[in-house]
C-alpha cells in the first residue's frame, strides 16, 4: 500500500472514517497524523462541533492533515455543504515533519474521494472562517 515516492501508507481507518463523514455525516471533522510510515486518524469531531472546535483540535507546533464538513448558506439562501481538505503545517513545526507531510499530501488526498476544496495553512489566519466561507462560495 505504500507509495514508492513518499513511502507512506494510509491506514484503512482513515478511508473508513472519511467515508462516514462524507456519506453519513456523523463527524464534523477528522484530523490525521503521520505515525511511523503511515497516515492514521488523530482526532474526530462530533456533528455538533463547530469551526472553532476544529481549529482548536489542530496542534500549534505539529503538522496535520484534516477534513472539515463545512455547512453554509449561499447568496440564494440555499443550504449547502462542502468538504474541505486542509494541510496544516505551522511555522513552528519541525522542518523534517513539514517535508514529510508535503511529500505525502497528494497521495493521501487521492485516497479520500470527495474532497471539494483544498487549503494549505501555516498559521490560523490562513484558514480563518472568513477564508473558508469565501472558498466555499
């Protein structure tokens, strides 16, 4: 299952939990981390969690991948939802960690069928709620 370019495997639980978020909407968000040579589920947010709960779940000094199910209302007053993929690589994280996450991101993202918007952030201001709303519309 490992990719020869990055050497990174994706734990089956990652795909299962993502499918449950997408199809059953039983989670608001999922964060993923690289452990050893594979991507694993880190934290899961309940459907009642909001964007602040999600951002609080991201460590301030470690990289993570995350998906967030964002509900919004369009200018035409339609209720919609989009699944965001966020590559979180804070400035304070280790350089090696940033390199591993960057080189494995596309491979991991391909495993998650149904991502609609991608964001990359190195500090919280780059993934503020205003930015997420603007990208959703």
